[in-house]
C-alpha cells in the first residue's frame, strides 16, 4: 500500500482584507440557504404553484371557444335554439375573469404575489366559470325528451369536469369550486323529473366529482414534487456556486502565499547562505588552528561545535530549498544514462563510518544484469543517502540493513532498503511522509532530523515518474522501496542473478 501524503487545507478561505470578495461569498451562501429552506407548503412553493396554474389556464384558453362552438352545434341539432346561444355567451363570459386574472398573475413578479389572497381569487374565478355550466343544466328542450337532454347535459358536464381536473391540477380544490354547484343543480333537477336516464347521470356525476377531485389532488402532489426537485436542483447549483466562490478565493490566497514563499526563499537563501559560509570557513580555520595555535583548548572545541552546527543549519536550508523547488515543479533534472549499482555502492561507502560506530551489518544484493537507467545521478544519490541515513539512524546497535537493487516485475528497476529497527505504526505513515513530519518513535528517542528526508525522496521519485512505497510494521522494521518505470530503462531485462556481499560496516 502506498500511503498518500498528507495535505494541509487552508481553513480560512475568506480573506477579511477583501470586503468585495467577502460580500460575493456571503451573497452566494445566503442564496443557497434560502433555496435550501424552501419546502413544500411555504410561500415560495405556493407562489410557484399559483403561477403554474395561471400558465395552465392560459395554455388551455383556446380550447374553451372550440368546446362551446361544438356544444352550440349539438344544441341546435337538439332543437334548443336561441337558448343554447345565450348559454354560449354566458359560458364565455364566466371564463373571462379567470382568463384575465391568470394573465395578470403570469406577468406579476413572483416576489410580489400574495399567495393566500391570490388563491382565494382563483377559487372565486373558478366558481364564476362554473355558473355557465350551471346555466347549461337549466336549459330545457321541448322538442326532445327529458331523458335525452339530461344525458346530453350530464355527458357534457362529465367531459368538462375531467378536462378541468387535468388542467387545474396545480390548484387543489379548483374542480370542486367550479363544478360543485352545477352537479348539485343537475342532481336536484334529475330528482325532480325522476327519469331513469337523469337519475343515472346524476349518480354518475355525483361519484365522478370526488373521483376527479382525488385525481386532481394527486396531480397536485406530483406538481409539488416537481417543484421540490427543481428547488433541490437550484440548491445544488447554489452550493456549487458557493463552493466555486470559496475555491476561487482559496486558490487566490494560495497563489499569493506561494508567491510570497517563493520570494522569501529566493531572498533568504542568499541572506542565510552567505553568513553561514563565512561561519563555516572561519570556524574551520579556528578549529584547525591554521593561523596559529589557540592558547585555550576550549576555544577549539567551541569552534568545532560552531562548525558542526553551521553545517547542520546549511543542510537544513538546502533541504528546505530542495523540497520547495520540487513542490513548485522547478527542480531541474540533469538526466543521463547511469547504472544504479555503482551509485548505491558509493552511498554505502559514505555511511560506512556510521554503520561501524553502531556495529550495523550491511547486506547488499545487486542483480548483475541491470541496464542503464535514464535519471539524474545527483537526485538518485540523494534518494539513496536519505533512505540509508534513516535506516542507520533507527537501526539498533548490532542490527542489520539490507539493500536490494534489481528488476521490477514490469521491467523497471528498483532500490529497496530494509532495516530491523523499531518500525513505524501504520497510522503514522502519512505523518512521516509529510513535510517536517516525525513519528512518535523518532520524537521519543530524540533522534536528530528535520522530517524532510522522506518527502524529498517521494518528490524526487515522482519527478522520475517512479513510485515510492514505505512498508513498516511496529517492532518489525521498515522497508523503503523506490521503483523506476520501464520507460527509463535503456534495454529490456535479461536472465538475472544476484551477488550477495555481507560484512560488518561494508558492502
């Protein structure tokens, strides 16, 4: 498992020194909260349903004259004469307030709509439209029988109730408000005449009105669900707008901070290195007594301490600069063909004194058929030295460090360094891979280090398109593996064999 490096998020995403940016973010957040707070039954939803109903009335307004004209023709065929013409005028006149009110509402700004009053006016307009159908029920036809005219009237009412239920679904109760009076009047007339056809149509209409009201209610619920989904979509859009505003602000601040860091490092690297080089040079001259012996030997010890401390500080500055260049993508790679084996052997020689001081046994395993690798030799040396230094630092006296160099399964090449030290807890692996991160064991043992070695190794490996993997188990040691891809190998691998040389403090 390759642990991901930890990243530090900037929690202070709002720059308090930029009021105009803060106001934009604040408005976006407020819009999102308003959209999220809009639920079915609130004023916003009621206004939306009322406007939907107004649009439905306007879209179906052309169907009324056509229906009235067809009914007039049917009435003339039945012998109803001028009475049906008077009804046609009354029916159109009854729908006029509903049409005009719907037209005015569709043009009215949403925020200016009084939901409760508008709903009451709509119910009143539907009631007035129902008066025209009540007038149709009151028509009489002397030329045709009572049962025939009642069937005609009942069929017309049934069709109009069904059509209204579909059209006025966004306004609950509109069907009942429009047709309660015509159905009641029809039932009253049918009861007075007591014809089988009239009684049947009265029962049918009495049952159909609540049924279509029920259907309209469910269509109203569907309309509310549609509005709710649309509101959720708007809320998501608002959240995205808010997140984008915040991310833009965070990115701007990150760019400013990165620019400030680059300027600081560019200026301070020179300001720090120049006096440090002087300190190192003069302290070395004093420690080696180049200009003459020091009368007090304590001064010589002080000069050595100054030189060691200055060297440590210079190394720290170099590591910080290297890590900064890697993170900024400005670390130059001087790529050339090289062999990993000589580089690893040279690095082992450099840590030989430390391994001898702790009586650590180095075991080096190198596959002899390794081909040349296109890489930056300085970067590869830094990778190996950082890993070896960590291994030597945490390996106990009398321990063992195994270094393996060979082919990967995919045709690339790898370097693996394994120690038998105390190991790293699994939950601390992301910590040690972060800049300046140190595990609890390193802190408890007060080991010297800045916590930049492994992040630099990881960054240099990624610059070579490779993979850095850290495997560790508590009290079982740690293994660091750097794998370079097949694309950097000059030739394909051939049959391999291993060379093993083991000695205390040597290759």
